[in-house]
């Protein structure tokens, strides 16, 4: 990460944003391994201040931003599903320099001003927390739904908190007692093994980032239940997909999500992200930050760009 990296020039309808704080997520680590074949500046979880824009109402505002940038002309964009525009760019992931730099650009329509009550450290979590809320856009969850969240990493802990807010019957399965203790402190049931559970869950959310996650999910979901894959990876081991047919299981991919529920949850302190921050690095120590984030047991690593 180089402070001398040239600042991008905002195009029509775009703002120039000075990045103040950025987060390292599992996708960034996978990109470092070759996922998506991305060439450029990675990083897509950020908070920053608008330094240049045509809309004076946004100037100097503290903002977070949605990462998918559609072409604005195709059928997907016209139906408000820019996340799936065939020509889209994705901040720090596909065709668009990201947040591991002093400046980035995004269209005005992607930006969300932040309430003063949300700190920079919490604001970095808006994008992954929105991804967790996407599950509730895709499936119906209520107090009768039996839900299992697989994985106690960065995203798994956020998904678990979002699922707990629905009053569903929830169980989280992870591998690390110290991480699960963050959920146990919020009275969320956890365990470190799926042994003996059988096919009892209506909904299983795979947040493991592991090649074996889908197989484990299929071991746990009931016939005619739903499995949601919530993480991407450079490698994914084979799973017996015949079980989808035999048990009539619905398999859903789930990616980015709505920012407003995430912002509201942080503003109302319904989701606690503070315990998820493992360490904050300076921009000059960015490579060390990436290496540290890849270590086992580490949750969220932040990089301060100022």
C-alpha cells in the first residue's frame, strides 16, 4: 500500500472519497490467492469523507458505499438489480480500484451518509453486515424457523447476530471457543461440532469459507429445507449434489445486501461489532495487516488510511 498511489479522477455522477478506515475481509485474502484474477487496488469495506463531488449536499460528508457499479443501461440495471449487471464493476474486486488507498471513487447513488452516532470503526462493518441482512431478503425467517449458522469467522459472527434478531431457533457451529464466546455473551447457543445433530434444520447458512462447508450443511438441513452459501473461495471441494435432489433441498447463493437495515442496526446498537476488531494497522503497515488478517483466530483487521 503506497501513499503515493495516484488519486483517481471522479467521472460523471461520481464522488472522490478520502478513505479514513478500511477493513480486511475473507474476499480480500482470497483475491491475494488469485480469486477473480483481480489486478488493481483491493479493499471494499471502508468509511471515508467526500472530498470532491457535484452534489454540494454530500460534500465533506462521512460515508460508506455499496460496492457494485452497474452499467445503468441493461435490463438488470433497469430492474434495480445492478448487483448482477453483466458489465458491472465491483469495488476492489472486479475492474475498480478499491479502498486500500488514500482515495477511491464511487457513484453518488452508491453512497450512504453516516449518522454521527456510528463510529468509523463500526461503519467499516456496514458492507459485511448488509451482506448478512441479505439472507432475510431471500428467505422467510420467524420464531418457528430452526436455523444453523456454520462458521465463527468475521461474517459468521455477523450473520449469527442478525439471525438472533429474528427470534428464530438458532444454533451456531464453529471451531474456536474464544470466538463463540462473543456470541455466548449475547445468549446465542453455540457448539464446536455438528456431531449427533442430524438433519433437523430448516435453514443452514454456510459462512465457513471452507471447501467442506457445503457438505456439512447438507448433513444438517432437513428434507425440503434451505442451504445458503454465504462465502466465496478460490477453491471449493466437491459435495454430493445428488442430496439436493433426493432431499429436495433449496440451495441459494447470497452476496451483497441492503445497507439501510445494517445502518439502522448499528445506530440502534442492536448489533455489536466492537468485539470483532482484532487489530488496527497504519496504512504504511498494510502488507503486515494482510498477513495478520490471514492468521488463524484473527477476526477483523482494520487499516487506518490517514
